[in-house]
C-alpha cells in the first residue's frame, strides 16, 4: 500500500475541487495513483459540485445561535425546498451560526475556512459545503450573516424561512415577543426617525404622483403628500406598529415595551431568498426541447 501524503491530497484537490477527505479516500482506494484517484472522484462525485456552483440558490434556511451576550444569524441557501429540509444541510447551517458567534469571521470566505467536520467531510466548513454538494448534487451557499455581541439578545425563527434577532435591555419575554412581531409585520426600523431616507423619498414620490391626479390646489396636494408619508412611517417603524399580541388591538409596540420596562436597541430580519431572482422553469418548453433534440439525433 502506497503512503498517502498531504501533498498528494492537495494536488488531487486542486485538480478536482473535491473535499479533502474525499480526495484522501480516493487516493487510498487507488493505492496512490493520482490519475486513477481522479477518475474515481469523477465517477463518485461527477462534476456535480462544479456544475452546481452556477445554479441559483433561492431556497434554504435561516439559522441562529445565541449563548450569553454573543450570537449570530445566517442565511444558508439551496436550490430547492426539498434540500432545505435535509438533515445534513440543516446541521451545517446550525454549525455555521455557532461558528460565527464563537469566532467572528470577517466574511463568508473566512467563515468557510473555519475548522469543522461533518458527514465524513472536512476539515473546514467549506470542505463540508463542497462535500454535501457532491453528495446531494445540488448547489448550496452561505449567503449572509450577522454577529452580535455586548448586549442582551432574543431570537425567533418562524419555521426555517424567517429569522429575527433583537438586541435589547430589559425583559427577555418582551424582547422575544418583539422578535415574533418583527417576523410577522416586517418593520424596516425601530423608530420612524430611523427609516432610510431613500425609502421615504420613494414613498414621497409615489404619494405625490397620486395626489397630483386629484386635481386639487397645490397647498392641498402638499398636505396630502405629507399625510401619506407620515402614515407610511407609522406603518413601517416598529415602535409605531400595533403590537400583534395587543389584547385591545390598539396597543403599540412602544407602549408594550414601556410597560415591560424594556428598550429595543435594534433588530435584524432575514427572509430566505429575499432579493434573489428565482429561475422560473417552463416544464412544457423543457419537454418540447428534449423531444426536438431526440428527433434531431434520430
């Protein structure tokens, strides 16, 4: 049996982009023959990882991890909802959230370089990701994450597709309720003063266009526009929204927090696939194309 060296594993990995452990297994099976080992990997993993890398990942999960005053939330994407329910995929996402909280990586590349082993893949998180791509045959990616430290934290996951982390001082139960509220109502800021200027300007432009159609005097139109903007600010700011669990249907989040002697410093909301352009498959067209190709080859 030929000795399998680290340099041999590195050379095979560079050629195939396969996970390190898979390279070592292939070399062992091929008794150190690099050419044969490469062939074994092509048969086992095919070019699944390479081909999958270009495919859109708009499904996936949100994972969160909190321990003391440290925490993290991450969006990990897959191509299909089916894979997002895979136990290995979920385990990788949860591990990634924990690694972020513990090691504070600067970006996705730094996250992938952290030590982690799962399902026989490793020694890094990136190796595990590539290994699962090869095993499952579907692209998956770490899209975005945020780390939190130095304040009290509360999180809420609505299934696996919506995640919220709230930074607060005060009552943990009230903060958890706020996290649930954010998941349901999706505010854009804690207060109206925090709403991004570009969003306000966009709303003002829309309101002005609508008001202009009324044919009313300019001063009335100006008041209509301002009224629309103020209504918008109340609708999208957390403090001004009616609390989803309000018994009277009127209590605002700000009022609920005041009663609980709690202050929300900020919140982060992740929704799986938000902002990603999904590919819409035309099954009929795909079948027609296959039939045409078959006829052409006949």
